[in-house]
C-alpha cells in the first residue's frame, strides 16, 4: 500500500509549485467578488454549504475547469457538456441546461471583471439524505471564477517540470466512471501529487491499473521518441482532455503524425521530448520523469505556440518567472 504521506499536510505554501491555484488572499473562501450559486449571484464569502451535504461525505460531486483568455472562455460549451455527462455518470441531472450554464459562466466572469482567468463550475448533492443512498437529494450548481495571469515566461517554461511516478494507479473502468470529472476520482490525484511534492517534484505521473502509462494528476501526457511522431496513451481509463484533443488536432494540422497507443513505463528512457496538456497547464514541457531527463525541443515549442494562438493568449500575458 503506498505511503499516504500525512506529513505533506504541513508542506509550506512556498514549496508548492502549483501556486497558480492560489488566489490573492489567504484562503479561497475569503475574498471579494461574486459566485453564481443555484441561479443567483451571491457575495463570494456567502457561498457556503452545510456540513451535512451528501457530496462532502460521499463525493457526490462533479466539476469543470475552464480558462478565460481575453474575456472568452475557451471551448465553454464542450466543458458544460462534459459537466452534464459527468453528472449523468453519477446518476444525476444538472438542474440547468447547457445554454443557461454557459450564460452563467459568462455572467460570473463579468461580475468579477475576469479577463484572463479560471472558471470552476461545480454540481453536487445536497443534505436532504445522509447515507449511501442519495436519491432524494437536491442537486446544486455553483460557478466561481478568479483571475489567473501567466507566471512564467515561455523561456522559463521550456526548462520543463519534474514528474515522479506515483505508487497510486488509475483504476479500471469497472470500478468507477473513470473518464469523467467526478470529484471522488481526485482523491487518487491528490494522494499522488502530495507524494510527489513531498519528494521535491512538481507533479506525479500515474500508471493505470495494468501498469501502463496513463496521465499526470490533472493533465494528459505526450511523448516524442526521437522522430517527428507524437505518441500518447489511449484514454480508456482516464479523461480524454479537451486540451489533449485540441493539441492532437493542432499537431495533425502541421502534418505531425499522432499515434494513440499503449505506452509502457520501460519506454520512458527512450523518450526525447515529453509534455503535458490540460486546461490549467496548457502545453507544459516535462524536463524529467524519475531519473529520466528530457530536453523540450522543437515539436513541444511549436505546439505550445500553436495552442497559445488557438486559445487567443497574448504574448504580453507572459511575464518573467516569479
Ligand atoms: C485528471 C485529469 N486529466 C486530464 C485533464 C485535462 O483535461 P482538459 O484538457 O479537458 O482540461 C484534467 C483537467 O481537467 C484532469 O483533471
């Protein structure tokens, strides 16, 4: 059984690299602004739930992560549709339609004056029942948004992040709705990421239950093995990310061959370039996985640039590394 690393609970904030997840206050529940909550725009600090909410006890919640670039939410409707599919996979229906949720995401960005930022819709079961069965619980929906500027210049990002292979694995599709953004699945991701951070790495590489390379804790993974072909694991037990699909399209537009196949850990030492894709990390070069090192090269760079152009990111967004 992997070590749960409880000491990682006391890692000082400055040692944690994913600081983009922090807002400009001590805690996410304590800042100015507004959160869209069950159809109303409420002051940020008032967006609260009861401790006897089913979701808190039994992980009956689903969420999305979206990016706003220059006032536009990238692939908003795809995200909203995925939220509805995730909810469906947990046996509930969202109380609002796709167009209403899209409009609410825009409203919350306007209310908080977000031009470049992050949007977090969340749907969960309420407190009408407190037990494994949750048939009669009310479904809630909230949407928050906060600013998210780029912290690192393209040059700093090209150094690549360091990954550690996790001892925790992605489960098989028979055990959970593994291809969704159901909150419960992120227990494994948090355990893996905490272990990696405790050991001085930025993120974890997760294998699946068969021992195949799967993904990082919140991003998909791509490999180049010394030629012009991109290789990426088949998403049969993890999220087929919207960014993953976007980058596959961008690569093919450039005539780069993309192969979706089984990737085994013993191939990691032959890779020449490795990168992650995700709404949060965009296209992020990987500098090492465990003892294997990589030099992010031309294909990674070109796809980073193509992705930035596609999402409408301005080069001026990129400021010097903090
Ligand atoms: C576990 C996991 N894998 C992959 C991704 C990448 O998905 P996307 O590109 O849709 O953000 C995410 C982020 O949503 C994630 O949480």
